[in-house]
């Protein structure tokens, strides 16, 4: 409905009285000027923040200081650690783990670096992988994937636990893992998995083994519980163990008083009887014994010094 003037007459749309006030015109101009300025300010702020982060990430930067200040500021608002949840810990010593986490109840939760904590935790020998999560407002969750003890390694008179990859996981309280296989010698940790996997296919033989000794980091000797040393060929352990199991099944070879069962040659099996004094022949390598009194399997020579064929490997 058209507006009616006080005098009752219609005024044109561009009447002077229809124009906005000076204040409204000024506010419109101000908004048009402020809008570009605001965008420019936001851009400058973003650029400044980017430079600050680059400086903080650089060596000697202030990222930790910024985090500390943020943590202190938010700590007053109640964002503090009240719960530390640890999942997956079985063998990792708890005092070492707590120290590696680096946070205690009451600390500012935003002043805590989850990445630095994860890196410290993964330096622990038992820990293969770790995740650290911050669950606001007051909880830290640490999840561990521990290394699994695979064998005991004896080297230079010391016993340590190793995992399947040969990584040392502990050098204390090894006795509680005495049911694990024992491997001995330089290079044994990294080569143990292949041999122990092959032995697991022959549990009857594995139950007779006291230790697996690595020789020159090339091949293995098996020390049996009765004192016999079984010399395995390099790189052909599985085939040799299968042959040994058949000899035991057919002729009870491992029940005989033998000091050495030499399987290093593919076409010959050499046996050395146990010396009359009962000591292992491995401790007396210069001793030659006559094994003619022993009933031997076909194709087996009683002494390697009399065997024909290629030179014996070491």
C-alpha cells in the first residue's frame, strides 16, 4: 500500500524523505570498507601462524614451550590427567613403562606430547609397537604390542631372551622362560627361526635336544640330552632332520652311546662312539675310536678319518 504523506498526498519514490539517514549511509560505507580489511587480517594471521609453526618445528623451536603454555592455560579449566589406561602389557616392566609415558595424574593433558611418549615407549626392549591416545577431558590410553619371546640365546657366558627376528627382548629373569629352546653362538639369534621351525616338525627329535649351537655362523650342531652331538649340513637342516628321525625310528640311532653323528656329507653318515671315560667326543676332537663293535646302519662309516669321498666340510 503506498505511503501517504501527512497532508494525504502520495510522494514520489525518490522523495527526499525516502532517503536513508546519514548514520545508515555511514554504516553501509563502513561495512564495505571493513570487510576487505577483515579478510586481509585473517590472511595475515594465517601467514603468521604458518611462520610460527615452521619456527616451532625447526631445531631449537618453541613447540614444546607453546604446548606447555597451552597445557598450563587449559589445566586451570580442568583438563588434567586423571586416568592412565594401559592395555597389552604382559612382560614390560611397569616402572620403566610409567617413566617412558612421562605423564602422571594431575598433569595438564594438553601439555602432553603423545608422539614423544610413543617414541619413548617403543625404545623399551619388550615393546615392538605402541599407540598413545589422548581422550579428553582426562584420560590417556596406551596400547602395547609386545615382542614374543622365541628362544634363549647363550653368548659369552650370558643368557638373554630373543624374539623370532633375533631381537634381544630381556636379559633379566630369563629363568622363568627356561622351557624355550636354547641357541648358542655368534649369529644364532638371526638364524634360529629356520632351524627351530624345522625342529617343530619333528617333536620327537626336538624333545631330545638340549641346545642348538651355531658353528662359524654357517651351520648348526645339535647337542642332545644324552651328550651326542649331531652335526647338521649347512642350509639343509630340514632334510637332515627328516633323515635323522627315520634312522631313529628304524634303528634307534639316538639311543646308542655315540659322541658324534656327522650328517654334513649328503651321501655319508659318520658316527663316532662315546669314549670309554664317558666324555663327549666333541670335547676330545683328537681322539680316534674304533667303532667296529657297534652294529652300524648300511652306508655308515664309523670314523670320518677313514671315510672316502670329498673332503669333510667344517
